[in-house]
């Protein structure tokens, strides 16, 4: 991949991108196919400054990153976990986490748009037929984006689904309403979590332009503003039989799908922390004033500021170390799946997620303390780090990670079956 700047993308002139009725056009050229681990990391490093370049402005204006998302998927990074037998690089979970942490240090909202695609890739790998794998993996490698229509706003809990898949002749239709649909607005294919007529969880993959499928850009959270994680309305959306995945195989039984998804979330939080700390160091070195009692001429010579930066770096490195450890355990679990290895993966990822959550929030908060009052001015928009950290770390409650970890080590209790740990 030699692209070094955000390329212009051809979108339909009417309706405008992101407006009701808009559907992204198919890639005008095949995506780059990444060959292996080293190339995946190199591409992420190359994209990070491009993601960061206008992140502040996009956040302030809630300007959706259409061209940047196109660059992201065309780079080949969206297909790096596809098995080698189907043309992908099949990178390790360690590498996947490093890719997401690197990109999120530049723009965590833009980075998160790809997250659900990787969960679905793993569902396809574990539950899809050979024909489904060839079609869907081939689509991703060609540059088509998978979105998501998983979660629902109501219901007793996050797994109380009301969306239904019903047979319609030889094929199906799906009806329901989804929220937190990160990636759906930008997607060419929208995987939908639904219950079939027997009550089993399935994933139905709809074309983005299918009749009855409407994506509403109504995401109003104060953080992760440009993920477009809003509503998907499903009104008897037609689903070919060939596009229904028996996802209950991995969602109703122990599998690595949950911790794999959680690992990416933890990596995004680590990236937010890294970005906030880098911003803090730049502000302290080049803009902040020393406190009067320090006797220092530079803010960077204030002994309490020096100690605070040291503390943040230690916390970040500890979180990154646990993130890498969790990735290694996941790789071992995927190679040999059983109840014991899945429990180890879930606990390892939960431990990492505790520390990435804590350091993301701490770094985003400490930025203002060390940079001083002027850092709160709206022109700088530095609160985006805290807003992103606070919003993204709410994805699933860390307080329950402590409980699961303690139960495992103290009482020998296996982590919950569901995919949220």
C-alpha cells in the first residue's frame, strides 16, 4: 500500500452522504490485500497520523469520516483476520490489538467503526458454510464493509432481543429495531442479530440497500461522536437463505467470539490513553506554564508534573502489557478451544480491560490538570479525549470484570457464558 493521504471518494450526489436514503457505493477498485503481521502493523502506523489530522474538527462538527472510512477499508486492514485459506492474512490477536490501539491513538471514533466487522468475521469463520465463507470473506477482502445491527435500545438486558427472522418461501425476512449500530451507516453489508422461529440467535446479513432497511443517523452521545452508532430500522427486510448464519453455535455455547470482541474494545481504550498522554506531553513541553511555587522556568521541570507523567506512562505500559498477554492467550485458545482455555482467555481479556479503562479515564482527566486552565478552552477541543474515554468504556461495566476475575481465582467459577466478557 503506497497511499499517503486521504483519497477523494465518489459518493452519490443525492441524497448527500449520511442523509436519509443514502447508501455507500461499492468500491471503485479492489481493496489492498495485506500479506501478514508486519504489513498490518506498518499500514496502521501509516494511517494513524491521517486519522489524527482532522479528528478534532470532525469531533467538534460531528462530521462523519466518509473519505477516511473508505481509506481505512481500502487499506486492507478490515480483512486481516480472515483465514489464509480464504485469502486473508489471518493475523494473530496480539497484532489485531496493536493495530486497533495504534489507530485509536489517532481517532478512536473512526477506529471503532471497524470493530464489529471483526466479530462477524469470526462468527462466519466458526458457523458459516463453505459457500458463505467464500462469499462473505471474498466481499470483505474486495473492500466491502460489514456493519452491525446487533444491540437494541429496550429489553430487560443487552441480550433480550426482539428482532425476528421469519421464513418467507425459500428465503426469510427480518423485522425489528436496532441501536448502537456502529458501522451500519458506512456498510455495504449489514449483519443483523435476530431470533429465528425456534428462538435461536442467528445473524442475517442484509444488503445495505435492501428494501425495508433504514439507517438513521441519530447518534447523539457526547463522546465517540463520529461513529454514527444510531438506529437501524428493519421492516420485513429480505434475507436470502444463503445469508443466514447459525450464530447460536458461538453465542449460546462457550466460544472465543466474546473475548475477541472485548480485546478490540480494550485496545481502543488503550489507544485513547496513548493519544491523551501524547497530547499532554506536547502541551507540557510547548504550551503550559509552570506553577509559581515550583520555582521552575518550564512546566516540564515542575517535579509534580514530572512524577504525574511518569505515573501515566507506567499505567499505560502496564495496560499494554496485559493487552498483549490477553492477545497471546486468545491465540492459544483459538488453537485449542475448550472450556478451560476459553475461561483463561475471558479472564485475561477482562484483566486487560480493567487497566485500559482506568488509564484511558485517568489520562484524559490528567491532561487538564497538567496543561492548566487554558487547556479547557473550546478552541482546543481537548475534552474529546475524556468524552471518548468515558463513552467508550461504558460499553460493558468494568465493575463486573472485577467480580468475574475474583470468582475465577478465588472460587474456581468459570466466567459467564455470554459474549460480554
